[in-house]
């Protein structure tokens, strides 16, 4: 059976179309899940960043550099970033040596774009009551892992849908093609002059059987008229 004949069948094209719609629905669902989860994680990271900044401020200005250094040392996952700077931006302590550009000094978390951090990382810069600048950031490793999971799920589900869709379309198209071949064989016999030949009709009563019934009725009428002419 040639691939061109398989493509021309209605079941094959309908199955592929349904598979494409299903694949788009899966992609939309996974995209919505990622968007909602990413928003939730961003809000959680904002709370962490604000809480860390508040905890570092407890105890006054004298031991703030020491507290920043201790916070860096206790970060075993290496996802927290701290920096203490003078009022004119000179580094004092922490694992961040310079303030990121275009990050507002308003004490509110913002998304930052730094080559060393994952996309979606959040950070804030806050001016202390005594004039120093405190930077607190959180790397978006969890969000990056979630993004990788979603992408892998999309690739895997897309491949499975493609393979299963092609297999299902081919399987559903084989039977109609076999019936069409039977109709062709009967039609060739009728064209050769065999009056008693009729197109096969199944019990399904589908569109193929409807057309075969119409053709058989035309053959019956042609045979009747031919016998009348002979008589």
C-alpha cells in the first residue's frame, strides 16, 4: 500500500488532525501549569529574600558585615547571594562584589538578569537606616529545574503523540482502503460487461456503503433496461 493512498484516506487525516489538536491541548495545559507554578515560586522567593533582609538587619549596624559573612557561609546549596556596600557602592562584605545595574534601591524584590544566575532569579537592594546598601538575592534553581521538566515532558509527550497518532491513523485507514480495493475490483468486473456483479456492502451502513448502494441501484436499473431492450 503506497503512502500517498494512505494519506488520501479520510480516517488517516482525521486521526492526524485529532492528534494535532490533542498535542496542542497538552502543550497549552503544561504551559498553564508552568506559568502558575512559576508565579507561585516567584512569590515564595520574594518572601525568602525579604525575610533574609529583615533578619540581617536585626542587631544593628556594627555586626552587619559579620552577619552577612555568616549567612554566606551557612548557604550549603549556594543559592543565596548577599552583599553589603557603603552608601557610595563600595563593597564591604558578602559574595556579591558589585551591585547589579538597573536594580532599584527600594527594598522590593525584582527579577535580575545576571550571567551567573539562572533566569527568573530575584533580588532586592535596600538602604539601611545608617546609610549602607544591603543586597539579598536568591538563585532560581528550582524554577530552572521545573522548566527543564516541562520541556522534557513536552518533548516526550509530543513524540509519543506523533508516533501513536501515525500508528492509529494507519491502522484506522487500512480497513477503508481494503474496502475501496474491493469496490474497485467489482467496478472493473462490471465495466467488462459482467451484469450480475454488484459492489460489496457491509453491515456498517457508513458512507462507503451508501455510495455502493447507489451504484448497485444504478447497476440494477441498467440491467433491467438492458433486458427490456433485448426483449
